[in-house]
């Protein structure tokens, strides 16, 4: 029997399960990596995402060759043609692939007519397997993240003193919501100059005949494990000590604040979740760091990341079609071209996504998806856009984050209430409103901020549904107190906005 291994583009770790299963026969096992141009024609991607993935794959292929593996690297119109040719040429009788993270790719693998046996090796890029998560979830009435996170702390003995959490509390989130007041001394991010491999990919993307989005240059992301480790070291040394307090803050021109910038590398397999978590935990004990910051960060990776992945494989296959509020408004054009909106918070965030393929969590949640939610945009169009726009986007992480957390389109499987907010939240947590043509305090006038009328219109349209969410009752009482004339004006503003297009609304 001749075994061959196909390494997928987001499985770039020498210890990944399919490679690991053959590690004792390294010199006899052929490996293939494939760039499919057809795959990227099915769906547009940010240019920097394409450069990141293809350059990281090419670097990884080199790394494997240097470690003694025999590696074929193919660029083709589709996956099947080079795969079949390689299987036949190498006389392969068993093709091993590590189980893909994304459901559609697993379905695709099963649909290919291969000339040999296909073996999917269980994925080892996450701390919890799909079965682990299912067992945990099946024992519970509700599957909220906080309980999953606590279980993870105990299971992996992270930030624990015996059975108790270090510091006597599981969660220090309340300390991590400081508004950005005054001048903040944000740390510099670690970026890299493109090497010759990356430059070649940049040229390929520039001249490619497929639909793309965003700027390809300057391209500053790391493309190897060693660069990803530099980003991790820098984060642990310079950012983690003060990661917490301004985690929810947004400031014009500050693309990254204290955020880790680790998701592109974690999601490709260049970094592993446990090494990231252990590095943070070790820094806490060795350097006596602020517990709110360290716990806050560990909760993101051990809690949210693992939870989103587990939930993605737990929910029904029709989850991507969820649309609890029956929202059908089309995605406004300005999502593709930031210059087409003069809502400053959206303009700043979308411009940043165009130039970097990155926005931090609160920009994604409280600016982009908050707007999409309250303006009633189609969840499926919004999810497609997120998938296109972000450097770290993959099906497994988009579905639950966008459909579930951002848009509440799943009716509350993972969130206890929708993340809906008016300009008052954005003004508190950012400086965007200071330079906006809209009036952050106005709901109905000529310059009323769209976040205001859409927010109240959203509550009004979905009053019945929202009433069943206990945490919404306080705000719904405020809606009840609103004078009828004002509510009518709000409804009209929301209707006009969609009718006329953003920026043309004269009130
Ligand atoms: P930090 O804020 O520094 O957090 C540290 C790490 O925690 C991240 O690198 C990430 O690995 C993990 N993490 C934190 N929250 C989440 C979460 N909700 N889901 C998964 N991992 C999490 N994350 C992606 O990796 N890819 C996406 O395409 C993506 N799309 C999102 C869309 C929406 C609408 C929302 C609300 C969130 C999305 N997230 C996504 C989650 C989160 O916003 C990003 O992981 C984070 O902003 C990445 O930047 P960072 O590495 O600087 O993260
Ligand atoms: Fe955004 Fe409204 Fe503030 Fe302008 S006023 S930045 S549109 S929230």
C-alpha cells in the first residue's frame, strides 16, 4: 500500500494529524499541496487573504522538503485534476487528509471521484473535538459560552488553583470595558516585509482573473510559523500586560489597539491554541501580570474560539440559512467601497478592512454587524461579505460569529440577547462620532444618526420576538414610553434610508 498525504491550505503544521500519522515513514510518503484557481473563482476573497494563504502554503511546502518529505506543489484550475494525476503517477492507494474544519470542504472531498481509498484523519488543530463538544452540550440545558469556558479551564487546568479559578473569579470582563479617554499609548504591531515568495504571490494576485476585494499592498502579514511565533512573543511581551482594559475601545487610526493579531496564524495552523494559551498563562505567573488582562485573553482563545468551532459542528446543517428576524435588505454598496458612506464609524472601519483585511472584535461586532442587524440586512449576504473581507475568515468561524453572535439570526443559540446598539454606545466606546456629519444625539432630524433611528426601528419591528429575551425588557420599556409621533418619524427615517440609499437621506 502506498500512502499519500494532501495538506490543505489551513493545515500548515508539521504535527497535523495526517502528517503525524505517517511521521515514521517520512521519506516514503509523497505529499501534495494544491492552489486551485477555480476555488477562488467561486467566491471573492480579500487580496491579502489570497496572498497570505498561498504564500504560507508555498513556505510550508519548502519547510516540509527541508525536513525530508517529498512534496509536490501544484497550481491548477481545480483540485481534482492535479490530485488524480499525482495519485496515478505516485501509485498511491490510500490518500490521507486531515479532516477539514469547514463542512462544505468535507462534502467536497466526499464528492470527488478518486482512483484510491480516501482516509480522513481526525483534526488535531483544536483542543476540543466535535465529539467532546457534543458530549458537553448534550448534558446541558443551555450551551452558553461561559459554562463551556469554565469546563475548559478545569479540563486543561488553566489559571486554576486546584478546583478554584485563580483570583477567586472565572471572569474579569467587567474590568475590560474602559472607554478610550485622552491619548492612549498603544503598542506598535509586528509586521513583515514580503520576501521573494510573497512578492511572487502578490504579482500573481494582481494579475489574476478572479474577483477580489481590498488592497493587496502594503502586505505586512507573516507567512511562516517562525514569523507567527514572533507575533506571539511580541504580544506576550508588550501587549498582553495591558490587553484587557481597552479591549472594547475603538480609536480613529488605531487599527489594532492591544489586540493580539493572532487569528490569521491560528486559523492556518501556523500557531496552535494551547501554545498561545500556555504562553499567556506562563507570563501571568512569571511576570505577575494583571489577571483581568490575562484571563480576558485566555477566555478569547480557550473560550470563544473553541466554542465557536465546537458549536459550528454541533448545530444543524441548515444553520447558515438561519434568519430569525426575516431580514432581507440587500447589503449596501458601501460595504464594498468605504468612500460611499459618510457614517464615520462605518467609513473608518470599512476603510481599514479594505487596506488591511483586519478589524478588531468590537469593530466587527458593534460597528459592522450591529449596523447590519439593526438596518435589517440579509444575514446570508452579510455572512458572505465577512467571508470575503477578512484575513482570518473560514466557514467554521464565520457562521457562528456572524449568523449567531453578530446578527442573532439563529434566535439566540449562543447569545442571550442581540448585540444591538445606538450611537450612544459607539460614542462612549470610540472617538468616531466626533468627526461625523451625523448627529449622535438625534433620532429623527435631518442629521439624525442612522444608528439611532435604525436601533429604535429594530426594537419596534421585533418587539414581540425580543420580549421573550429577558435581558431586553428594560430597553423595551423605554420604547413603550416613546411618544407616538417620534416613533412614526423613526419608522419613516428607516424606510426612507433604504428607499433612497445611504447619504441621500434628506430626512
Ligand atoms: P484578539 O481580540 O486579540 O483575540 C485573541 C484571539 O481570540 C483571536 O486571535 C481569536 O483566535 C480568538 N477569538 C476571540 N474571539 C473569537 C471569536 N468570537 N471566535 C473565534 N475566535 C475568537 N474570528 C476569526 O478568526 N475569523 C473570522 O472570520 C471572524 N469573524 C468574525 C465576525 C464577527 C461578526 C465577529 C463578531 C467576530 C469574528 N471573529 C472572527 C472573532 C474575532 O473578532 C476575531 O477572532 C478577532 O478579532 C481576531 O483578531 P485578534 O487576533 O487581534 O484577536
Ligand atoms: Fe457612527 Fe452615528 Fe457616530 Fe456618525 S454619529 S460615527 S454614524 S454612530
